[in-house]
């Protein structure tokens, strides 16, 4: 499967690692072309993040290993795009 985009729900300890270290570890993974890290929640001990990774033939297990190596934890895959191109999500009004 040609995974082109992954949106991951990730948590880290408040003190370490910093988001630059996490982004750097992900960017060093094979076939990664772009990384976006957005802090979504901060509490007393943890920081919640949404991490978007784009590339061609992304290796999910390698990305999890890279994130784990920094001390952060992947909670879930919130979005996955695969195939010949990425289909952008269009919000539908109800």
C-alpha cells in the first residue's frame, strides 16, 4: 500500500522531548517529504499533538519507532491517505 499521508495523535511529557526533536526524528525516516506538528492540548504533565506526515510509501512502523525513540507515544491514527494521489477532506454542511 502506498501510504501518502498519516495524521497521528501523539502525546509527550511536558518537559522532554521538545517538538523540534520529534519532527526531526520523523523527518529522518525513509520517504518522509513533510512533517507538521501541531500542539493541541497542554496539561500539567503531558502535551498532546497532532502530527501530519506526508511522503510516498510511508512506513507506519518506522514512523512509530522514530516517535517512540524520542520518548513520545503514538495513541492513534486519525487519518490515512493512500493511492496515486491524496484526496483532500471536504467538510460537508448539515
